[in-house]
C-alpha cells in the first residue's frame, strides 16, 4: 500500500522513476541495480577522471611551454671569494617570486633551474630563468648574494648535446622517506667537492650536467610537516578524516601522553626537532636530474656512461642525514628531459637543504672551476656622462648603462694609466687624444712603439690638418726642427739638457761630466743664441780654433775660467774628459732623423704656440728603428723642451692659460725633467698642462717617480695588473675593488678612480670604447700638411744678426788640432779612456 501510494505509476514511468522505485526495494535489489547501472556509472566516473586528468596535463603543458618561451640562461662566473651563507641568502630572496594565489591557479608558479655543466673546458654554473620572469630580476639577486660574480646572459641551451652523435645516460634523485624529514645541510667542507671531482678531467666529447629545478612551495603541503610532528607527539589528528574516525570509534584512538611517548621512544624527540626545524624555514618544491653524455663509441659500448652517471649520483650521498637520504631513479631520454626543464610534482626542501645542494663553490681549491674576473662596480653619480669639457673614457659595466668621462678640470690633476701588454691601453689613449683633437685642445704625444700615433693619424678630425707636427723617422723628407738649446731662458735650457743626459745615463755619469756638458751648453747659448744646437757641442770640445772663437765672445768670467782650465789640460787628459760626453751624444747624433731634428738649425715648431692654439705634436719613436737609448734620450729632450715652453705661462692670468695635455706611453723612459717630479706635477696643474703617464709595471718606475705618481697623478686608470702591482694599487681602489679585481680585469676593461674637482670619486669599473673607423686618406693629408708647414725646406727662418756662422773671419768647419790624438776631433771615433778615468 505504501509503495503504491508513493509511486503510483512506477511501472510505466521513466528510467529515473524506476531507479527511485528500485532503491525503495529490499536490499537484495541493490545487486541487480549494480549490475544494471554499474557499467554506465563506471564509464562516467572514468570519463570524468580522464577529462580532469587531461585538462590538468594540458594546463601543465601550457604553463611549461609559456615558461620556456623566451627563457634565458645566466652563466655565473664564480667570484674569488664565496661566503658559505650566500647561497641560502639567494634562495631565500627567491621566495619573493611567489605569485598571488589567482595567478598561480591561472598561469602556474614559475620555477628556476640551477645547473652544473662540465666538459673538457671545466665546470660552469648556470641559472635557467623562464621567460615569464622580467629580465634582470633574478640577475640582480645573484649579484647581491654573490658580490663579485660576473654574469653572462644568453638564450637557453641544452645542458647535454642532443645530436645523434652523442649518447646519454642519467637519472633523477628522490627522497627515500617522507618529505618532512630533512637532508643534511651542515657540512664542515664544501659538499660540492665530490661532484666537482667527478666533473673534472672530462675529455673532449664528454659532458656532465646536474639540474636542480625549484619553485617556492605554497598551499596545504606546507602544513603536512606539522601534522606529522603532531602524530609523533601522540596528539589527536587535526585532519578531517582523523576527526571522523575518532567519532566513529571512540576510545580506540590510542592517544597517550606526549611525555610518556618520549620516554618510550627517545628517537622521536630528535625527529620532532628535525621536522620542526625544516618546517620553520621557507621551502621549495624541488626536482633533481642528472645526466652524462659522450660521443666516443668505445665509452658507449663498455658501460662508461652508466658508470659515470652512477658516480655522479653517488656524490649526493654526502647529503644523507639520520632522517633522510636521496635515492636514484631511472630517467628515460635524459638529454631531452634536462633540456625541457619541466618541473613535475617535486618534493619539499628547505632553503638550507636546497642551498647545500645548489650553490657556487666556496672551496678555493675547487677543481675545474675558473674564478670570475674583476667585480663590476657602478660609477658614482659624480662621474660626468657627457658635455663640453668632458673626455669620454668608456661605458659603465654595472648599474644603468651610461658613458663615463673625465672633465678637463679633473684631468689637470694628471692621469696615471697602468696595464700589461695587450689589455687595450693604447686604444684607450688613442681615444683620449682624439677627444682633445676634436675639442681643439693642444696635446703632445710620445709613442715609443709607433702603433698609437699610426692609429691616431688615421682618425684625426679635419681641423687637425695643418695644425699637427709629426716627428716620424719613417716619413720622407726632413723632419721638423726642434732646437732644444733654444728657449726663453738659456740657463733653463742648459739645465734641462744636462738633467736629461744625467738621468738617461745615470750609471755612467759623474760630476766632471756634468760640469763639462753644462758649461758647453751655456757657452753655446750665450754666444750663438737660438742658432746653437747640440751638434755644435762636439766641435766646441774638439776643435781648438773653433773653441777660441767662441770663448773670446764670452762675458761670463766663470765660463771663461772653465775653458781656460780646459785648454791647459794635456791632449790625453782632455780626450779622457770629453770621451764620455761624445759617447752620450753619439746615441743621438749618429741617427740621421734625430740629428736633423735636434741639430738642423732654428726650431721650426713653436711648442708653446702649437699647444696654446690647439695643435698636436706627435712623436712616433719606434725603438726598433732608432734604438732604445736614442728613443729614451730624444723623447726626454722633447718632453723637457715642452716643459720649458709651458713654464712661461706663469706670467699669464690663470683663466688665460689654455688647457693642453701630454700623453706619454712608457713614461718611465721619458720623465727625466729637471727638478722634483712631484713639484713639476704640481706646477703643471697650475699651468693647466695635464700629463697622462702610461706604463706597464710599477717596477719600471724609480722610487721617487713611483711615489710622485702615486701621490700627485690623482686620476687612476688601471687595466689588468700583475698580482704584485695589484696589491699596491688596491690602496687607491678599496673598499670597492681589491687586488684580485685589479689583477683579473679583462681586455678593454679598466678600473678607475677619478677626481671630481679636488675630491676623489669612489672606484668603479668600465669598458673602453673601440676606435672609430679610419678615415681614408686622413693620415696622408696630415703628414703632408706637417711637411709643408714644419719641415725646414718649407719654412722661412730668421737668421740672427750675430752668430758663429756669421763670423767671416773664421771658417765654419772644424780645423785640425795637433793637440788631440787621431780621431778625437770627430764624434764617430773618439778616444775611449779606461773606465776609472771616465768620471
């Protein structure tokens, strides 16, 4: 009756009505219902599960494809010193990459890959960054965590070769116990030693890679560790299913007092501490893959791949703790899997555990690791970028890309440039010279190799044509004349010459030689004026009649007395006295180019006017052509004569002194000026004459010069230096740049400490710029204009009214002197006295 009342038309109704009717039947009908509707329900459940699984897989595949699009690979060069705590700090910073919940659901949480790669060239360290992470974000965290690391970013590449020639084997590492138990993360030594040892010594064609995929962990997985700890303590379950079981089976939960459990199971206290210690730290979802590859058939056939892959995995046994360890699992097609970098459901590791596995080696003797060069340091905002009166030095390496420059005012504090051969020093100097030429500032350049001036000549601006004097032994025709005995102050000129000779020939110099050369220079300048040249000195010393004509015109009693005493010497004593002078002059005057330049007559180049009007004086003095002694002496005389031309600026108001510069390559050969070099640098600053002192090693500088350059050349540009020099130079660059940085600068990379007014700026690094393209025909045009304007045959020279060559009563050629031995009257065959008599 009841059934009929509730379902009056059940027998003739729809299938749903029949199902409801059958559910009201006695229990024996349930079997019949299962048989009838079970297959349909099972198909529905399986279909729904398959659809859900397919949707999740498609979403996962889409997310990983999105991560791979535009992904980049950051190669990290290991800095010279790595702190063990740096890796944990870096991974902790990466927690900040966690996306909001809705973004994680829609797009997925991006992951990173820390990779060790090794081949016959050594071990390298890379960080793979998905394209969804903005450029520079991860790179900045690396530089902040590992100061001194240098980064190179490139499109992502495969850790192992994927061509048909190479075969690969590998695996993955998984946790052997539940993920809330920690691995060992405290080690006395660098735990990478074993892995780096396995990775070192690979032959060409052999490769090894270890890849750690990681992303910040979120969600309910983080709470499982606390539930596991509660279970160990014997507390009631906090899970929903646990509460339900307690309700259904009261009194059967078996909960006991935690202290009682601790007494019965003392190991649980240590487990609790380990679990809670791991849970207290930020955690990442991690997956570790490894693989080796080879293209050698014999290694593929004899099991080398499998053995080396097993050796690589065995190095991770060092992370075994009393609670957890890593277990190997097979990895099919390891080269492709490592290249895809797809993170499946990983296991949880704390920041400390992850940092112990994925970090830069802090073992200084780590095998196969090449340390980074100099750390890039951004320039101070006080370093100028551009503008009038700014010489551009190059471009910054760190911070926002920008030019870096040196103001003309700052350059007056002088510039010390040091760097070994082949580091870009000449290119840097050439750019500075071109900057001055373009701005119309005068400059002297002394180049003892020849390439610097050759590069400059090809790129000079058009305004430099006709304003540039070129001294070059390879140039056709006569060179410009530069009479170093002429000048506004005869005594100053003589002193400059004597000092230059003394410093160039220190080991063979004495007071008698000093007195003789000074007296000869003063005598010639006072009698012959601007017509006196160095070429007249041998005649004065060896020709009695010539000397008599000269000394008869002297009014200085001291000089007349000197020559009277000189004439009273016996021929042998006189020959002994003059031979050292003749030896030194021979180094200069036997070279036709130098003889024509220094003894060709009145100067055809007015150094003071050329520098003041923005002209250039380029002295190309290749040692291989002129000889080392001749180059050192000629360059020193040229620099001393330039300094003699600069000193009259003391009579000008400071604002009326135009800026000029001297660029001296291998400056230790030419800084032989009269007086203290420290005083000269201070005076030159006041005269607005800036010196750029370039050389290769500190040991090239004498102690006094080294100290003066350190103190008074206040702008510092250091290219790669030797470790010994770097330790000394670092006094000017600390605390930002240290000896390792200065000794590991790359080509065309330099460290700088510049002056901003009278205050030094902090040290920084920069990259020099390449030279501009040569201008076709420019070098030829500049050289031709130099010959037209400055060579003697094209210059009208005024002849003084009174001079030795104007004395009609006396022949110009030296007469024979019976007083001297044969050969003493000529410079080419002097009498050389014994060594003890030369002084």
